[in-house]
C-alpha cells in the first residue's frame, strides 16, 4: 500500500453541546493513536456520564482508515454510531474518536431524527473545533558560501512552501529548511542549478507538520 504523505484530523480535543427537542447531545472529540486509547476514552465518558441515556461512539484509526468502529449504545440499530462514523469519513479524519452523550428530554425523535441529531452533533463539533492537515516533510541542511546567501534567501522567499528553520553562520552558511517530502528533489535541482553546483545538500529526518485546513 502506498504511503500517504498527508492526513487530516481534528485540531484539538474538545467538547461541544447542542439541544434537539429537549434532549442534550454532548459531543466529545479526542485524538487517539491506538484502539486501546479509543476504547479507554469511550469507557471514561461512559463512567463520567453514567446517568445519560446513551453514550454512542465512533472512531477511525490508521493512515488509510484501516480501523473503523462504531456503537449505538442502545439507540435503535444504525441511528447513532454509523451516522457519526460517516461524518468522520466524509471529513476524511483519522486517529480520532467521537463520543456523543445523550440525555433524553422526553420527546422521541424517531429513526430519522436520531440519525440527523447524532450526525449533526459530530459535524457541528468538527466545524467548531477545526481540522488540521498533517504534511510529511524532510529536514534539509543547505551549506553554502557567504557570497551565495543572498541568492538562496531570495529563492526561499519566492518559494514559501519551503520553511526556513535556522541559519548558522560559521566557516560557511548552513540553512536548515523543511520541504514537503514530494518536493525535495525539485528543491535540490533548483538550488544546484541556481548556484551552479556550489552547494552541499544534506537530507536529515522526516517529520510531520500540521497546518490549519479549515
């Protein structure tokens, strides 16, 4: 399976509440890395809201959404967990668990009403919390002479997709930059061409950088 170079997930953990026909729907969203983390979080919410009518859940794990689970927790089959999961999938989110706690308000919503309420709860929470995009980047050291520093700095200013982390002035100038992993070769070619080969390029570690998505 081809490795993905980016992912989407929630910006942060948070709790968002809404009311539908006197029923309270409290959405808890949390970033997780493993099934155990997701299951432990679900159990913690159930313990905290043990008086609630239902604590329905859904989570997605893995770069390719390999693990997907949902639970209606006593609501009619297919009216809670699956709609919640579909919202996570629609937004292409990974490594996130959603738990919607419902305190029944005395008015029945029907199957369609429940589906809309649980889906809307998660959707509203995602919109309010925000989504970030994780991008796989590579750290690169550029070693150049002092008389070439201006050319390289101008190039980096004109190409803001490359982020300059640090500049060290020693016998030569060493600029540490980050490049999206799929643009590293282009960066190398452009700089070698710009400086007629008078540059030393050292590839270092890969990192994941998160930027606002929406």
